[in-house]
């Protein structure tokens, strides 16, 4: 099972846009991907921000590797998930 950690922040426009992309894309990968949303302001979020050097929200970590920060491209996300499944 592939894992995605989705680092978000309250009131973040890019985070809201990324959530919409996830909602569109993830049904295609049901049973192959788990997503955990973590608030950047939480202790866990702060630990992940430091560990992965996330400079902008949202931060997207796929299988313990930083995939993107500050937004996400639907096409690149689909391409990455297809390469893993």
C-alpha cells in the first residue's frame, strides 16, 4: 500500500485546491493508496515540515519522499501514482 501524507493549513487556498484534485484522482487508486491529512500547525505537522523541509503548504509526501509543496499538478500526481501501482 502506498502512503500519502497531506500537510495542510487552515485557510490555505492551495490546500483547498489540492483537496479537490485528490477527490478527483484518488477513486482511480482505491485500495492502492492511503491518505493521511496532517495540520501543519500540529506537533506532528511541525515535525514533518522540518524532516522534509516543506517550505509552503500544502506539502505532499508520497512513500516517505517529498513530492510537492505549495500546490500540486493533477497530471503529475496521476503520473506518480500510476508509476507506483
